[in-house]
């Protein structure tokens, strides 16, 4: 999490912001939801010499996803996959470059004419080389079909039509035309995704990889979305149609991917290279980079910024570039922790009353001290939601904001939220030293091992069994074949 200066427009939007867990940008085969708006840090790395638009865009994308991730074994293996795909593509002479990104978000995307980006989060979810090949071949498909350029042209056309309709006819007519054009663009994007799927499967099959890997990975993505939805109390019906969705529903894509794969032979056609792939990602960082904050159960610690806090029991936390977000099981409570820069001359009482949150109850403002730091708390109401807000002056102009949302703010909830507020404190050197990244480790199943026994070794606080099954492509408990390799998360 980095310091933010974003202001809340209203109390009604506050809960929506808190519940909008920032889990990833939608790019292509790896669709994880709506994109999040992230400002590029001012200190984003720059190259020496003349900066072209392409290099500037590359730097921007890398910065948005935590910078480059360097792991010699993983980089070498992924580059080997890309080389095979490039030779099997429509233009074998076209050189492609792949960049691994230091993000736990499951994502991959392409930037014409030759750049492909893959997050380590995606590598952790994939179970063999053919699944990674499916993702990168899909991105090659976007480049080959000039989808980015075509979409830009379509957006420009839609904007001109909407503007003309608004000027020539009426505002209402313009809005009607805009709605039609939005549906057209969504349909256009969905068609691009299906086209990239088809191109990708053909390319990977020609390169010798298992063409059914695309359907397998899409299935895993659907399971990942469902698991995250259950953790955060959200709906998980991935098959529900959305006329404005820019990606086809996962079941639709899986069925179509399987149909295309059947053209190349029965299941088992092509190589998966599972053992070599797992060896390449052995020891890779898993989850959040501790430099950007670390979640351990309900505790969030940021060693670089030097603070920690503990969420109330039952909350599931998610770290993003904008804030730490949390939802209690069932989705009836939420929290958000972010930061702002505040002139040291401005009092916290003045700031909390300055209008950045709607529905503030002036009589609820209370001045206190939280672990030696000046703080102010207050309550707010908006519609059927109640909010408990705290602002804490960390040091100098750095102020942290803790916001809790709940429908019924009773005495018990007040007590839980107050305890969480009072848990906010500066870290000790010993605590900072103890923060280590989680790692993805490959283990060999021994005689008698089962899904349950290996999942018990997972350093994952929430649903370790389900996470073990997910990252290993397993669909249920039971014994595991001795000698087979599996991924576990360790600290």
C-alpha cells in the first residue's frame, strides 16, 4: 500500500469503495474483474537516453504491477515457452519479449508490437508449461489480430457517433446512442477475446503444447474467482450473463476452447512439461511482496512504512496499491485503511470535519491518543450504513485513516472497531526483521500423503485446504499418488 490523497466523494460511495477489493486488472485470458485506477508513483524507474512512447508505456505498466520480478529459473523457462510459440506463430521472424511482474494478481497482457507481461501470481496458479503457453499464446493472438488498434478505432468511432447524436438530435438521444455504442464495444471486446483464444490454441498446438491447457486454465480461473467471492462474501455466479461485460463468461470460453482443442486430437495430445515447470517456479515469491505490506491472518504489517494494525476477528484482508481493504464473512461489514498527506498545522479535528466524508455526526468526534500518536474518531451515517472513522497522525504530514462500515453500529461492534483502531501502532525493528515473503515450494508426495495432510502445511490463514486444491488443480480431498509433485505455500 502506498500513501494516497484520494478523497471520498460521499458516505454512500464509501462502502462500495471498501468492498471493491482490488484483485486485479482485466486484460485478456486471465480476466479477474474490473480494472482499478492506480496512479504511477513519481519515482517510477526511467531508462537512460531517448524515451519513446513505447518505452514510457512499458515503464508505466511495469510500475503499476509492482515492478519487474527477477527469478532466473522462472524467467529462463518462460522465455523458452515464448520462443517456441513465436516460431509457431503467423510471423516466425517476429521476436517477442516477456516481462515477469512482481504482483500476486493473476494477470497477463500484451503491448504491441512485441511485449508480453505475465505476473508471478499467474505463474503460481498455472500447473504446467502448457497452461502458461496457453496464456502467452492468447496474448500473441491479440497482437497478431491488432486488437488494441482495432479497439482504439472502434472507441473513436463510437465517441464521434455519440457526440454527433447529442448535437444534432438531443441529449436524450445522445444518451440512447451512447448506451447502444457501449453494448457494441462490449460485444466487440468479447469477440476479440474469443478470437485471441482461437489463435492462441492453434499457435500452442503447433508449438507442440497440449491444446486442452487453455480450457484447464480457464477452469482454474473460474475456481479462483469463486473462492475469492466466498472469502469476501460476494456472489460467485460466473455463468450469469452480463451484456456489458468485455469478456465472455468463463463457461462459454471453456466450452469453446475445448471445441477448438478437439481439432488437434483427443485429450493427452501435446506436451504439458509439468515436472520441469514446477521445478522452474520452486521457491518463487507467493502473495504480497512484504515491501508493500504483509497480511498474516487479521494482522497487516508494513515494514517499509513502519506500522501495523489488527482487523477485527472474522475479517479477510486484501492489500492493494491504494489501500488495505477488508470484508467480514457475509459482506455485512467492511473496512478500509489508507493514508493522506496533511499539513502539520491542520488539526485532526478540523480535518475529520472538513467534508471528505458525508453524514459525519459532529457530536461523535472524540480526541484520543493511539499508542502515543494523536488521533480523532467519529461516527457517520449514510442511508442504511453506519461508519466508524479514525484518523491517526503517524508522523509529520503522514495521516492514516481507518474506516469501518456496518449496518447496525451497536455497542459490541463499537468495541470491536475501537480495539482495531487502538491496535494501530509503529513497528519494532524485531517485527520488521521477522517479515518474510511467503514462498511457493514444490514437495513430493510420500506414501500415505493426502490432500488434507499436505494442505495442513500451507502457510495460508484462510481456507488452506481450498487454496491447496486450487493451486494444484485438484478437485477434492483424498489420497495423493506417491512421487507426484505439488505446490505448497510456506513462510
